[in-house]
C-alpha cells in the first residue's frame, strides 16, 4: 500500500485526470500531471504539473523519478514514452492493456480469443481488402481507423457497397477495421476494477445514449434481465483477470436479444462511470486510485438510481437552471470557452425512489 503523501503520476490532464486528482487528494496522496498542452483541467487540483511533449525524454524521466507509481487517463500514450517510463516506475494498468486498447484489431483478437462476442470484423488497408471484407461481412457496416479513434471520430458508415470508396477515403490512408453493423436494442457499459491482489469489484451496468458519436446520458440501472446483468459483470471480470489488470476499466457492450456484444474496452476511468460519484460510497475515481495505490477496493454497491448527463458545448448555459434543481450534482471541468462537441462538465441526478 502506498503511504500517505505518496505521489501518483497521471499521464494526461483532462477531466478524468482532474477527477482522479481530487480522489487521490481525499485519500492523502498527491498527484503529478504530465500533459503536453499548458493549463489543463487537472492542473487546477494537482500537486504539480509538467507541461511537455511525449517525446521529451528528459521531461518524462524527471516526471517518473518524482512519482511513486504512474497511471494514465487516456489510452493513446505513445509507445516510446511508455518504454522509458516503465524502466523507472511501475505503470498501472499495465502495458498489455494499453497496447490492446490502442488497436481495434488487437482488441477484437484478444476479446474473441477469450470466447467473448464481438461484431464480425476484418482488417482493411486497401480497396481490395475492403471489397473482400464487404463480401464476407456484408452491409450495413462501419469502417473505423484501427488507432486513435474516439467519440465516433475516424469512422464511416457503409450502408451499401457503393459507399465503400468514400468510406475508405475518410480513413485518410490509415489502417482500418471493417465491422459488421450490430442491430442492438441499446448500449450498456460495465465499470469494473481489479486490485493487485486479484480482487475484482464491478459497478452495476449503466445504459448509455450517444448522439453524434458522443456520450449524452448514462442511466442506472440499465434495462437488462438478471442473467444479462450477471453475464455483463462476469465478462468484465474475465477481461480484467486475463490482462492481470490493476485499476478501473470501462467495458462497452451492445445489447441484442441473443447476446451481449463487446464494442470496446477502455483501460481507464470512463465517462459512463461518472454516475458512481452520486450512486456509490466509493466512486470510480477513488476506486482507481485505491487499486493503483494497492489499497483494498471499495465494494461498488449502489445506494441510489442515477441519471448522468454530459454537458457538451453550450449545454453549460443551462447551469444556472440546473443549479436550482433538487438532487442534481454538478461537475464542471474548468475548461475555457465552450465549443461544439467539447465536454465541459456533467450533472448527476439522483432518481427519487418509489
Ligand atoms: P466506438 O467509437 O467504436 O465506441 O463507436 C461509437 C458509437 O458508434 C458506438 O457507441 C455505437 O453507438 C456506434 N457503433 C460503433 N460500432 C458499431 C457497430 N459495429 N454496430 C453498430 N453500432 C456501432
């Protein structure tokens, strides 16, 4: 267990790093943020911030030697930076979890290798690949860049084979994966945690609604049968165990009448887990810090039903009205001007019982 006053290094200074820092400080730790862009949201609440790029090896080394353990709030940390950092301090969650989540094909190979259901998929780097993949998988389908996609970016829908050329051009020459379109009834996610001793704690699955590829709301509890709920939690635990994972992970699932289909995994605290701040004694941020620090995990049980709404772009103009609502907990990320699609904050609304 890390001692009081120990320093947790966090790669990335966005809102997730900010909320991790607040939780770390509540447990008596300090955080050191590493972020290339000056003045990030996490800097307001961190002990120290380093502003440097991921190829500045001197800055990376100085950062690593100033901390006791390193974690991260986003999965696209460059490999060369990790190579250097891991020689100096432990990185939690581990490299394998990062490598798998950085590459959609590696991720699907790993998940299907565990016997879990994914959308049918094929690697695409050329027009010929795409034609062969479409012949096998059919339409509708979605073409996605294998790396660096988030919030629906780097994706193109293929409703009919005639859309193939435009979709491939949208990949801008990057390697891609073609996925069969899943006719899901709804989307859910499981936020799961694993400690260094192998203990696992999962939160109840939440139901997610996206608009324009960006999460809008998470509602707890999700519409799931008792057996689907158990399956969702068990499959998340299998993923964590297979990776010898330490920390919190988000597992996104498509719900169909036949199966729960894994969309993707995120090796970090997750936007769809923000509801735990209002619904649980130990929220996902504290849970992640507990795991990374080698503390016992919190139990993850839920004491309230919650609807989490993201405040995106000009949604922040509604804050004066939301502040007057009963049972609404506002979280703002301290970002500058609102821009379309920019996550500015979120609100957790407790759903009255009965
Ligand atoms: P992703 O960035 O892969 O999480 O995709 C963003 C959103 O696009 C998902 O949350 C789904 O709403 C939708 N989506 C992605 N892949 C598929 C798929 N294979 N079938 C149906 N919808 C999808």
